[in-house]
């Protein structure tokens, strides 16, 4: 096929005004060039283009869009077949600059603008292929204007094509020639970094990476470049983040002055190594290994010696592959970057803090023990991140602290760690230290003891912050675990366990007072106590008996007007609830309680007294001593704590304390039933007034306690009996029922003298008859509970006093309103006595 055209005719047609004719001739010309055989000489085509190019380029300014479109396509067809020439380049670029290199938008069509920048891209690729890209040096000002205009275009496809053209140009351009234009190009590209289209952002980042290889690194330009690009490491689109990492890889591999900028380039890559998206990690990691290999080759003499003795830590994190020696070396020479990273861990934006911590993780993973010297500089920032309100952020901070504990030199950082804890008794430092200390392999006896004593101090074990309490307990658990791996004597270990116990029980007590027994801190504390029990090989009760008094001594400042939410009051209250009342420390406990009752506010007194009443229920279980001693202790406890508050005093607090004293006495009567038989009679003088107290709760516990007053003479029991019987008229239905049941359980101890005993029985029988009259009266009550209680007690009294029962029944029958019900009750209560009397007669 021969390339023959009538150039003059084509020129005349292009100068005409017929749109269709011009479009047709341009289309034919394009097809002719495209369909020309590959082996055809280009001389004829070049000759034809020399004749046509002025009219073709003039058509770029045609008023018809279709003509401009076909003109660009026709010139493209020629350029693809012709060898690169300075003459053609300058002419085409000049025309493109007229159409697209001005401040105002000359070309209104987005599609045509895309063709213009595509044509420039074509020339860059063609000239690069021919090795003749140097000719661009003469028209760089025009090319740059076109590129900047395309990058700032409103049409995303034009912007992306402009970035692609710039990338291709930067690949082949001479640095000295293009450097004067890099700053203006980068400023234009920065404007695309916030583009709403992810592909546009990706194109901009790729172009920035390529241009950065040519820029002057000595000025502020490089600093601005990193500041502009770094935020895109947190972009929502994974491919954008991947492109930022790719830019970092490019700079690590090809930037001439890369050694000076390692600390700014590395974050671009390291962040991608901790990215949540596999497509980012899988793309960047192999290239990161290449960067490490290049660095190793460039520093082989130094790194090869280091590699011989550079063994991984014994407790290297499982599931984590150790970076290569070259990758580690890259990071280890950039330790100044730590200050920049840790500063961002306190940023106000959640995603910035999370990003900084992920970067810090990778930094620690690569730097390993080399960053131990920097530990004290970042300790505070990392500690603060450990209590970040965002769960994802504090979890990442915990991972970093754990990794630091594994990889940093233990002997070098542990003293700084202790110093931080001593100076800053806060949850933040506690969490950070816990994660580091737990994951490390270190820990001598002296260090464990120092830590246990520190946690035992009031700054730590007396805290009221739940999160702080939990990590104190966790750290105490770590101390116990590490104690199994140290060389220490039995006495030394016992001292250690003592400090751990005291610290743990105090934290548990405060947590219990704050939130009750079901919270996580108390559960953690119980597990801690169980572990000490196993280590000491004794029961939990014996453990409390051995060391609880030490915790009780730490309850201080009770001689002040403290409320119930004050730390000393809460600590004492929690200790009573957790460890109850035991022989070895009851004297100390009584003194502490008396201080509360004497000095503290009403609410504090009520809080402690209510806990004592609950603990008293388990007296017989916790006072594991002989009965005689238990009785003596009980008598002392009641006389010191309970009895002073049984007497009536004016005031709402006195009423509450009297009610709690009665509740405690009732609990002691139930919990120490055998001992109470000997102790309670001395308190009988208080009971009548307590049974008539205006407070319903006091009367309730008094009625419940009255049945435990046993082995008393008729004379002593009689006031209690009649006071109890009067409670069957109580306004409270519950108390009426309890009183009805209690009457039947009162049993006096009669005198050994027959004469006195006979008189006492007459006195008691008078009480029984009076009680039967009242019970028979209540048996007619419509209340089911009191009716049932009356039936139960009448049955007891009828069996113990049959003659009195017969008499009171006959008396009541004459006055009864419902005789049939009374008769039925009589038969039910006496039917079992008939066979007994018959059998006794027979015998």
C-alpha cells in the first residue's frame, strides 16, 4: 500500500467552512495512517505531514468540536508512525499550550481536553522509546503549564491522564533539566490528594512519588511533601493506602538522598505492613524485603557482623515473622522518628492515634533492643494511650507495650519502668507497665518484692478507680507467676506472698464496696487468693487468719467525720464482707469499728454495721475455735459493738443504729446458736423495749431473736414472754405472724427446788392460758398467715399443756362466733392424744 495523498486539496478543504467535509477528510487521513503497512517507509508520510501539519494544528482551534476531535486523532496517527523530531514536537506542544496551557480554560470540551493531554502523553512515550526525550528540555515550560492545567482540570479523567503523563515524563527526564519545575508541579498535585475519587488520589500519589525523585531535597519542599502525603495513610480506600506505601518503596529504592530522609520515608512503608487490608500488606511486604536487601548490600560490612550475634528473643511473639537484618537496620538508624510517632498518639483524632500506634508497633518490631534507650522518652505517651477511651486505640497500645516487653533489653528498661510507677501512681502507667512486665522474661526476687511493696502502698491498693484496681490485681497475678521462676528461700517467698495478699485483699475490698461481689475485679481477686492458697498449701480460712490483720492495720484515718463513700470506710466495709469475723483479728476489728461508730458520719456507721450483721450469720463457720473461747469472744463482741446501741436514744441515726444492732444480735443468735444460749440472757433487760420499738425493722429482728433466749428462769423470761405476746397486736402483719410463732417456742428453765418449781409452773401456765386465749381469738381472723401461725402454736401448747388447752377451749367455745371452725381445730389438735392416753391406760 502506497501512502499517497493530495496535500493541497486537503489543505483547501480544511480551510473551508463545511464541518462534514472537514470531519470526513480528517477521519480518512487518520485511517490512512493507521492502516499503513508496518514496513512502509516513513519518508513519504513525513513529507505529507510537513505539508499538512499547519492546517491540522490550526484545526485544533476550529469552532466545531467534531473537527477538533478528528484533528487531534489525525495528528496522533501521524505521531505514532513518525520518528520523533524536534520540529514536530515544538509545533505540537506550542499548539497544545495555546489550547490548554493558559490560566483560563480555552477548550470548553472535556473530551477534547482529554485528547490534548493524551497527545502529550503519546509524545512523551514515543520520544522515550526512541531515546530522544532530551528534546523536551526546550519546551519544558510549555509542557509543565499543560500538565498543571490538566492536573487542576474539573474533569477527573483529564486529571488522571495528566498524572499519567507526568509519571511517564518523570521516569525518563533528566533531573537537572526538570528540577526547576518540580515545585510547581507538586503544588498542583497536592490539590488532588483530597479528590473525592479514589483513582484520582492514587494517580496523584504515584505522580508525586515520581516527581520527588527529581526535586531539590535541601529545601522545605521535601518536608511539605511528607506532610501532604502522610494523612493518606489513613485513607478509607485500601488502594490509596497501598499507593502511599508504594511511593515510600520507590523513594527508599531510588531517591538519591534517601539516607537523609529515612525517618520520614519509613512511616509510609511501615504503616502498610500493619494494614488491615491483605491487598495492601501482600503488595508492600515483598517490596519492603527488597528495600532491606538493598540496604544490606550497601552496608554489608557492618550488618554482616551484626547478623552473627543477632539472635531473636526467647519470647518472640508467636505468629509474627521476624524482619530481615536489612529491614531492621533501616529502622534502627532512624530512631529519631520515635518522637514524631509518639506525639501523634495524643492527637485529638481517633484514627490518627490508632495509625500512630500501628506505626509504633512496626517500629518496635524492627528496632528491637536498639530502641531500649528511647524507652523513657515514649513511656509517658504510650502509657496515656493505654487508657484511651476508644477501645481499638487502647488495645493497639497494649499490643505495643507487650511487644516492647518482649524485645527491649529488660535490664535496661526495668528501672525506668519502676521509676515511672513510683512517680505516677496512675492507671495509665500501671497498664503500660503491666503489659511490658508480663510479656518479659525478667524478674528477680528483689524486683518482685519491690513491686509488691509498691502496689501495697496507699497510692495503689487504696485506689477507687475500677480500671486501676483490675490492673493492680493482674500485676499481682503476674508477680505470683514469676515467683515460680526465681531463686528464693521459703521465708522470702512467704514475705512476697504476704505483700501480694495484703495488696490484693485491699483492692478486692474496695472494689466490693464500689460494685458488689459480681464485678470483674472481685472475681480476679478471688482467683489471686486461690493461687496464693495453692502456693502456701493452706486453706483460705487459715490464709485470712494469718495475714488479714495486716490489711486491717492499713485502714487508717477513721477518726474523722467520714461519709460512707470515703476510702477508709469503704475499705473496712469491704474487708468485713470478704473475710468476715475470725478469731485472730477480731480484737483489731472491734477497735476499728468502734472508731467508725465514734467519729464517722451516720451513713458510714450504718454501712459498717450492716456488713457486720451479715458477717455475724457465719460466726460458727468462721470462728473455728473451741466453744468456750468462742463464747467469751462473742460476749466481748456483743458488749463492745452491739449492746451500747440497743438502748433507746433520740434521733434518726440512733434509730437506724438500734435497728442494725438488733439485726446483728439476731444474726449472732442464729450464727452462734450454742454460744448465744449463755450470752443472750444478759441482754434480756433490753428486749421488752426493743419489742415495742417504733421502728418496724427493729421489732422484726427482736421477734426473730427472742426465740434464742433459752435456759432462762420463769422470772427472767416472763417480761419477754408477755412483750412477745403483745406483738400479736402489732400493726405489721409480718410481725404478728412471727409473734404468734414465737410464743410457742419460749421455754423457761424451772428451778431444781420442787416448791419453787411448782410456783414457777403456775406462773408460766397463767402466761400459756393468756396466750391460748389470744391465739384462739386470732384463729378466727380472716388473715390466712396469722390463722395458720396460731394453729401451729396452739398445737405446740396443747401438747405441752393439755389441761389448760381443754379449759381454754371450753371457755372460747361459749364465746366463739364460728363454733364449727373451733370444733374442727379442737379435733385436729387432740386427735393424736387419744391413742396415746389409751395406750398409757392399757399399760
